[in-house]
C-alpha cells in the first residue's frame, strides 16, 4: 500500500546539507548528496554520510537555470544504509 500523501517529482541534482542544525552549530558540517525526488513535503536523498532518523538538516537545493539555492530545514524521517552512506527521506520543516 502506498503511504505517500503527495506525488513525487524526479529530481536528479546535487545538493548540500549542513548537520549544524542538529549539532547546535550552523555552517560547520557541510556534506554533499544527490537528490532523487521531491514534493512539497520533502525529498529523498542519497549521500555518503550516515544519517539517522530524527536528525535535522539545513539543505540547500539549487534552482535550475539560476545561480541560486533554496534553503530549507528538513528532518530525517527514515534512513537505510546504501554502500558507505545511506538513502534517506527528509520532511521539510515549516
């Protein structure tokens, strides 16, 4: 049974995320990930960095065709090991 409340759009682009939101310090732990899909509620990423459910990340999503990024805070709602890192589902925080 499908649990998704919103339909996802494929998204194949690199993003950056900052673990500072979880650690209480911003801008100190920048990591890279590949965004795989996105919707109004969140996105799915694949990264070489291990993530755990409940972590809060500051993500920077690039806007295609512009030299700009959309900053957002997101919570890791699930994470599964994938190679040396993981795949994770993030929910945007409002």
